[in-house]
C-alpha cells in the first residue's frame, strides 16, 4: 500500500504525543530550568580536580604535567610549585601552583583522565556554564576546578569506588615500605649501640722467642 510506512510512523508519533498527557513514561521532556533530568553515570562535560579533605593540602595532583602534554587541544596550563607537601601517602610531593583549563577550547575527550596516574583529574557533569565573557569566565582556575572526593562519589559511584580502591592499595604499599624502613633503621641503631657498649679486647703482645743456646765446642782428648 502506497504510504503505509508514513501512516505507521504518524501513528507512533500520535500515540506518544497523546500518551504524554496521561503517562509519565511517555513524557520525554521536563520543564527546564526548573526541572532537571538525572545525569547518567558515564556522562561527562569538563575536567575537575579531586581533593581529599582540605582543598589545598588534600589536592591529589602533583603537577606531573602529563595531562598538559597529552591534551589534544592544549587547553591545560600547569605551573609546578617550588616547595613540596605531603601527598595522600604521606610522601613529599610537588603540587600545582597554577592549574588552569580553558573550557572554551576543551573538547571533553577525557584523555586527561585516562593518562593521570594519581586519580586526581576526573570529568565533571556540570553543563550550565554559559557566560557573556568568552575569555576570563571560561578560563577555570585551580580553585574553580577543585571538588571533594565525596562529590565525585555522587557523580560516578562505580568509577569512584575503583579509584578509592587503587589509592588504598598504593597507600598500603607505601605504609608497609615505610614501616619496613623504620624497623631496619631501629635494628641498625640497636646494633650500633650494642657494638659501642661492648668492651674492647686487650691487645696481647706476642711472646718473645727465647735466645738460642750457644754451641759448646767439644773438648779435645789428651
């Protein structure tokens, strides 16, 4: 029949149109911006920096600049600090004195997340970032990018669980290594103290060899 597929398509459209008035399952739109649809677990917009506890001291980033080098549009700018601070493992590490991302250039490819070895940069789901200044307002600084780990757990619970597990393993390894080093140091100090407290053995001079007896010439017979 000529036009049969068109009629079927119109029937589907009409069913969904009229059904949206009586069934929420067929209501595919919401009254934005008053209402928001829940974000999917794998949705992503722009990068963010994850921190634990304090937003400055707990920042996971160590300014290794891998993400800056691997970023295809080159929208990440990092300046390393001149001093160090303890990281999540308690080891002194550098940190980013400056960490900027130009989201007007960012393509949300998530490559920076894949190459980060410290689980510090993740993808945010915020998309309401419109502004009338296309330069300064779209250049996000470190304080704008910082988000607590609890926030990341709410956005991507499955990925956050894997990230926390990986960090826990690395922290346990670092603690075990530090404990072994401390025990070895204590043992070495105890051994040194014991050696210092032990009395010195007196040096005994070797006994002098007896002088050889002079040979007596035999008396001639008379």
